[in-house]
C-alpha cells in the first residue's frame, strides 16, 4: 500500500492529523496489519487493520461483543490494556473493512512461550480478565464463530472428510483415524462439561502472541486480538493455553518423537490463572482445567487432520504434508497429556 492510501483510511478515524510513516506487521495469520505513526509533531502510533471477512463474516456482531466487554471492563478494576477499536467503529472502503487500535507503548509480543514465568504472567492476566467479568452476563454476546470448540461437530467434519478424501491421504491417515475413534469418550466429556459449566466471556484464542508484555518488567501488559470473544466456558481458554504453551517444540515441529507437554508450564498456567480467579470458579471448573488441555489437543488434531483430508483448504500450508505433520504433532501432544 502507498502512504496516501493509508492516510486516507486513517483520516476516517483521526481526521485532523496525517500519517507520517507506516509499516506492515506480518506476524498475524488472518488480518492485514500495519503500524502507523500519526502527527508530524508529537507523533503517536496506532495499529491499522483490515479484517479478513472470509474468516470473520459476522465482524459487525464481533464489534458489538468487543464494545460490550470493553464497557464492562471499564467499570471494573481490570489493570491490563484492552485495546479496543478507536471510536467503536469499522469503516468499509472498496469492499475492505478497516479499523484502528491504540498502540500499546513499551510492549513486546512473543510468538513462542519463553519460560514458565511468562506462562504464569499470561494466565494471571487471563484470570484477571475473567474475574473482572464475573458479574457480566456472557449470554449477551453474539456467537460469531458457531461450533468453534464443539467436539462433536469437529468429529462429524472429520467423518465427512473421510468420505471424500483421496486414496493416498486416507491411506496415510487410516491408523490415526482409528485411534481417534477410540477417544470419543474424551470428546463427549468435553462437550458435556461445556453444556454444564458456567457460561463466561471467553477469548477463544489465548495463545501467547495475544498477550503483550512490558519490555522492561516482562509482566503481562495487555490482552489483544479480540475477534473471537464469545460466550463459552473457561475450559476453552485454559485448554488452548495448555495446548499451545506446554508444547515447547511448537505445533509446526516435524520432530514428532520430541513433542510432549511440559508439566511445569502446565502447572504455572493453572497456578497463574487461579491466583486471580480461584475464588470465582466453581469446583467443577477447577477440577477440569488440566483435562481441558488434553481435550483441546485432540480437537485441534482432528481439525488439522480434517483439513489434510480436504486437501488443505482452510489452514495455510507451505509444503504438501504440513497439515499431516501438524496432525501427528497434536496427536503426540494429546498422548503425552493423556499419560
């Protein structure tokens, strides 16, 4: 993009200043993101983002969710940044939907968990988020991504993919598909818990890159990427934290034999979360936090396998067997968490 284009977009939000300089941020996998500096005197940075409306078709409902949660957090003692869209609005220019966020100064984003202390800090921030919204009726929120963590739905998608998969890919995955079938009780348990546990405001994408950290103190500073805010249960966020943080090898690792959940990181996630939110959670929620990591690992394994059998039409791949590698990776993680 050219500076004049970026300037014209930003002026829809900040009419009295000009963009001085901008740069693309290529870390995100879904939305196009730019860092823009606005104002020739006392220049201030913002995050400009184009929403991927193919992934988030209900983006207007998503904005309503963000505004509702932002307003509730402002009434609470939530001490972290919650960078919501400026002016509570999105704009559409040439069929592209844009928004702008405040830039969180003196912060750093990590793509991979650095150590167990960082895992504790992120989980503590999430715990504060839950506690601050404890009295908020999460059922007010729109469901913008239906069946996102619905295990039965994901299993059915896998069954449909099996019917149309190529002989070559199906043959490679046959043994694993059979193994997954034997774990259906775990999937059923997860769905049953989600039906019974208290409905809360869930981030639904609590990976480490969605927390910003102070570049001096290393303490968590902000929770970001809010498009997936929906009603759900605590199991989705803690499960995804365990799934993504404890797999030190990372879900892209081809060294499948080395993939396993780091028990110390898991303990620090749960301890960090409970250090703030322990008093508000039910006994059933607390009892199933560790189980949630196992559940999210097998659900993600199923999602990667389904996409592999569907010839990679959802997740981006850079080589032909990447989704198969991801599938095996998540299965290895699941088995290690299962013990």
